[in-house]
C-alpha cells in the first residue's frame, strides 16, 4: 500500500511547500541540465572577471600617463564603481584618453552587469530553479512503489465530495490535471495532483494505474471515453468508473473499457421519485438487498403521529424503523423517538413484512392529485418515468420541455411565476419535485412552495453538496445532491463492505460478527444505543438471510451482519467493536 501504519502523509508523493529540502537541492544540482547551466554561468563569470582585470590594468597605465599613482585595490575599486554605474567621482581622469576609457568601461558595465548578467542568471539558474520547484509541486509521475490509490481526472463538484470521503476513509488518491497552471493552483489548495495529458496512455503508466484501486472519470462523455480507453491500455485490469449522460454514451464507454458507468441524471431522477411519499401512507421501496427491502412511508394523518416508536409497536408487523426524516433532517430511530406530523419513516423488512404495514395504514393519507415536477431535463424526465412506473400521476412545469413529453401533462412556463404554478396544480398536489440544475433557483422555489403550502412534501435536487443544508433550511423534506450521488456511487465500488447508500445520511453496510459480539444477544450487545447503527438482517452460515431478527437472537462468529446507519455511526461501530 502507499501508506503504512504510521501517520498518513498529506500527499502520496513528496511535495514541498515553500522551499526545497537538502535532498531536493542535491537532486537539483545533479540534473544534467542544471550542470550545463552552471557551466554556462561559470563561463560568463570568467569572461566578466577577465574584463574587470583587463580594465584595472589599463586604469594604471592611463593614470601613470597622467602622472597619477594608485594602488591595485584602487584600480579594481574604480573599475567596479564605473561598470556598476555608481561612479562616486572620487577618482577621475583628466585627459581625453582617460575620459574615453571611462566611457568604454561604463558602456561595458551596462551591457554585462545590467543586461547580460541578470538575463544569464534568470535564464540559466533562476528559471530552472523555479521550474524544478514547480515540477516538485506538480509532479509528472508517482513513485514506483505507489499502489492502492484512486486516480481522478477532473476537479468538479463530484470529485470534491469524493475527495472528502476518501480523506475520511484514509484512501490515497491523485488528481490528474492536464493544465500546468491549474495543477499548481489545485496543489496550493491542498489537493494531491499530478500533471499530465489525459489522452496519453503514458500518463496513466506514470500515475501507476496498473497498481491503482480505481480510475474514476467525471468529465463529459467524449473526454470520459478517451480516459477509459487510454487508462485501459496502461492498466488492463484496473476498475474504471465513469459518468455518462445517457444509454448511448454508456454503451460507448463500456466498449472503451469502463468497468462501471453511472448515468447520474437518471439515477438522481429515480432517487427523487423514490422519495415521493406525499400521496399516501403506504411504503415505497427505495433500496434492496436480496429479499431485504428498504422503504419510506409518510406518517402524516396516521395514528402513528404523536406517539413513540415503542408505543406504536410496529415491530409486531415485522418491520424495523431505522430512522425518520423530519423536514429534511434524518434522525436515527430509538424506542423513545416520537413520530411527528411531518415524519417520514425509513423502514426495513421483507416484502411480506412491508405488506403487513401497508394493510394497516393504506386507508390513511390518500391523494389522487398529480405530483408536480418543476424542470424537465434529464433529472426531471427520469423522475417522471419513475413515477409513471409506480402508477403515480404527475405534471411538469418547464420553459423548454422535451418534444417527447406528453402535452397533457405539460404546463409550459416559468416555474418562478406564481400563476403558472397555480395553473399546474401546486395548491392541490401532494408533493413537488424541484429538479432544475440551478441551486439558487431551487432554493427560491423551495421557499416559495413551503410558504404557500406548509403541508406539501418538497423533494429537491442540489448540484453542489454544500447546498444540501441550505435547501433543508429552506423547507425541503428531501434533498439529493448530484455530487453526493456521484461520489457515493464511486465510493461504493471501492468499499465492497458498503452495500449501498440508500439516501442522504443513510448507508447500508455489512460486516462479519466481531469477536467482541460473539455469543451475545442483540438486546445485550446494544449496537443501536452505542453506535446509532441498526442491525436489519443477519446472514447465517448457510447463506440464508434473517430479516429483522428478534432481540433474543444470539450472534455467532461466522455470521454476517447487515447494518444501516450514517457514515459516522458506521465508523463508531468499527471503533467500538473492532469490526
């Protein structure tokens, strides 16, 4: 691996900050180009010294012709003061020959000391020194022993989010940057960069792609295809994950060598549609692991509100409540957690267990009005298709909708216009999906929709991860970010123990039963109370899956636990129980 058990360095290769170390100085002077430049400087200094000595000798002869006597030190002193244009004037010639000689010395000094000497130092020493320092800041290759790193090819919202996750997980990475100035700027921001063209296989060889854990590219489809093709030539076995805009690009990328292709627009649209539970109180599946299902259910206007989970006794239906959404804030569930009027329950269970829940609550919170979608780009279109597959009616507001869109479901106009939103059915809709690519506009629409419809469910898309909290504060019940979804999809490919990211703030991961929990019952181990994780299933030695095991279940070595929780609670679990 790139890093051992010692403290992980800031970069996977030596990167100086302000000045070179002694080793870098020695390496600089050992370079052939540096040695050639030094020989040129020595040659120039020899010529300049010869001129100074010659002028000092001539100084004595001309002074003697004028009947003036001076020491050799005085001769060198006069020559240097005149050549450097200082000319103190304490020693002067009286004859025309002496004055002509003074002008020659002065002119020579201007040319050699004020023009040629600075140029020579800059050309043969300072510029190579600066270039060597810049090369050290933005290296063109990684050390040969580098391995296990993630190679990224663009600095954007997705990779920013991914880098934060990689740093937190202790996973080394390098960001390939084809522009030298950009590479230097990103290095100064604290990122681990390598300068190199993305369309050359040699770049990936120098980045040690053959020993990398992953190559991830998040450019446009054309650049991603080039990256996948070039990286595959340099590293035939390395996993390559790429983003794509549609099925055609996905097919091309797979032919180019991509191992996995993420159509983030479609993924984000489907994720937003899965969050839509405003029209009823039944469960809507948002993820699965074999026969284990994860679903969301709206608690509004049901008998569940105002009571704690232990009072609601949902465990009698066989389902497990692993968390609740409250106005966009995810809370991990405890027995004392109270279900509010705006709560959305996150449930885990088998198909039969979720059906038991639906039979108990299907009569509540029924709405037949269409869901409103604001914006119909790739994300909005994918959300509309996902809603249609669930049998949910919808309406779209868009200025320039796709020609393929059903005109009966379209309201053409600006979503910022209250009259357009009223015409589209905002005041009757059970939920609104805000899917534009402009985060500022999404915040504006969220605030407006919440102000005129306090009871509506608002599901919003964010492009930048940093705007998630802002949209929650603006009134969104759910927010899915483009950056989070992309980074999570890439990270899932690296961390095989993580099964999936179900929604913002909730991951499902698996781990063998730790030795510290062997022969303890679920109620004795207190995993939920101590870490915030919920054990939603146990895979037995024979491969069978026990969903929502009872509290009396005894954990045994060799079993595998399926847990749900946040990234922080997962880390707490591993620290607490040594998983």
